[in-house]
């Protein structure tokens, strides 16, 4: 059961008779949020001025003046993007057997893998597609993604070398195969590098991330983090599970000490049954997550060096400047199949890597079908057409455009259909409350990348 985000005013109704604003109690001592859900417009008002603000004044006037512009902006963001990125799975195989992996184990043990020629042909086709609609000064993005891309290292490195001027590249790896030579190649080519580590000690980290024979990989990942010291383009993902929640604050200390520039503290995606058994409950996840965020703030204040928690920073940005967000899970429809798609080693195209292994979500094949047709296929439309307005509970939720009700894959597999919520409703509510509290206290910039707002302009600022 999720916590109510609506603040009920005494007397019954939760907003004025004609007010478009929904009060959201953010658990702040002096302030409350007012949100107009459809346009994602919001303001923070003193609790003792709630009634007069709902009745009229600058907030309402500004919303009336700008509502059509904001609605257009949200409509563009939600329904009119074209893909600019691809999650490129060059191999189904993995040398690890992590407990929560979304890729079925038989695929990871012995699945297919692209060779060099096939990978180069795939990049050529993708480049032709992206160039058809992206401006010449903007490079499309290719992220080599799970299972373990470094098992296809020779083919991937050949692709990066051949297409280095035509794509921005990233690689998401378990780090076990990142030797000196690989790191020199990737950093020398400016490739974004994401690693995975679930705990500050081997005892904790190795509970969820292990080799097939049960051996842990903590030492390998730490060695890779140390080798990447000083490289700005790397981050570390931690998947929050029951196993590591009590140690999240310690993990943040560990990342900061290792000079990791950004991390993600992700919830377990519950698409596959293995992940569901490890999922912490919303309250435990929220408490641990917010404590870890506070710890990053203390560390920043003590040292002047930030450890940005990127998935939370994205929620803050979704509130401050909706169209500037970088990740596309917390918007509805999510980015799957519309701002990016995923490619499997046999050429199969999925809306998102999260669907790999679910055959009914194959929209077509890169080597035989037109990408534009695949984007309109029934499996893709199923994901692209999932929107908060059609999900019971989310349809009346004031923060629905800061949350997006992720994730369609887990809603489908765990909760019985696309038009159900995902697994962590109450956790998303807590994140939005906390983000609003930070804004109320003027602390929010400390949780964001320096320069995150370059290229944005202030569309609206009222009061102090
Ligand atoms: S919400 Fe799920 S399907 Fe959508 S982009 Fe995120 S992981 Fe992929
Ligand atoms: S939009 Fe998010 S926070 Fe709101 S009800 Fe849906 S899942 Fe919960």
C-alpha cells in the first residue's frame, strides 16, 4: 500500500473549487508542494498560505499564462521523440551468474554472440537509421550492454574504432575483464564506462554478484575502479537488494573514497523471478536510499567533491526542468522503444534490454526489417502506448510525471499487465518528497552534476 501523496486540508476537499493544483505533503516543517499534474508545473508554498495560494495569486496566474506552453513541452517529451540511442547487446553470454539478472540463465551460459563483421554491419545499418532524423551536429549513442559485452571485446573494439566519429559510445560491464589494455582503449576513445558493484566489502558485494562457480568478483571490480581513477566518464551501478540495504551508506563512503564521480543506486527490476526474491520492501529501500543520499551530501560538504547519485539526480531534474532529464525510466511512456531501443546478438530488436528473454516483445530484426516499421510493431506499441493516465492509481497521482510508474517490463511480468504499476510506487513517492524538500531548503544543487543546466533556460521562476 503506498503512502498518500495528497495532503488533505481540514474540511474535506484537497484543493480549492477551481484550482488546478494538487497539494502534496512533502513532510517539510514549513512548506507544502502544489502540483498541476498534467503540465508537471509545481510550486512550494508556506503551509499557512496554502488556502490563499489555491484561491489565486501569482502561482495560479503564472500557470494560466504558461500552461499551454508547458503542456506542449510535455506532449513533445512524452509522445514525439525519435530514438537517438541503442542498447547494443553483442553477446548473450556472461561469465557471471548474478542473482537478479534479467537475462535467462540458459542464454547467459551459452547464447549467441556477434562476430566482428556482423557487428560492423549492424553499426552501419544503425548509423543510416539515426542519420535519417538526427541533426548532423548531434551524435547518436551506442551503449554496449549486458550480458557481458567484454566477452565480445575484439568485435566491439573494432566497431568503436571504425565508427568513433559517427557515434558516442558507452559500455556497461561487470568489470571482470577490464584489464589495463582494455581500459587504455576505452578511455583513449572517450567511451563512457559503467561498472557494477553491490557492496563496500567482498562479503556483501559477492552475495549477489558471483561467477558460475560461486566465486566473488569484488576484488576485480575494485581494481578496475582504481584503474579508472581520474577518468570523468565512468560510473558504478549498485543494485539495491535485501542483501545490501543496511550497508548502502557505507557503500557511498567507499565510492567517495575511491573518487567515483557518479553512481546509480537502482532498485531491483523485478522482471525475472530471481530478482523478486531479493527485492527490499518500499520502506526499507526508501530509508536506506535517503540515508545514502544524505551521506553523499555530508561528504560533499566535508571535501568539496561530489558523488552524484545519477538516478536520483534525474528525478530532481525531472522536477526542475522536465525536458533536460537524462534517463528515461521515470517518464511515461518510458524511453523504451521511443527514445532508444535494444538490439540482441541475433539482430532481434526489443523496446528495452529489460525485455530481452521475453520473446513476445521482439518487434523485428535489424538485418531483415526496417527500423521504422519495428518501432510501429505491436510489441513496441505495447510499451510505447503504456501511459500513466491508463494505470489505476497513477491516473490520479499528482507526481505521475516525476515518476512515470516504471517499469513496464516488471508490470507485465510481475503484476499481470502493462496497465498495472511497477514494483516500487511508494519508493518513487518518497524520492519526489525528498527532492522537493531539498528544493525547499535550497540544497538541491549539491545533488546535481555541476553544469547540469547548461543549454537550458529558465521558463518560469516565481518568488523566493
Ligand atoms: S522503465 Fe523499464 S522498460 Fe522502460 S526504459 Fe526503464 S528499464 Fe527499460
Ligand atoms: S505515478 Fe508513480 S508514485 Fe504515482 S501512483 Fe503511479 S507508481 Fe505510484
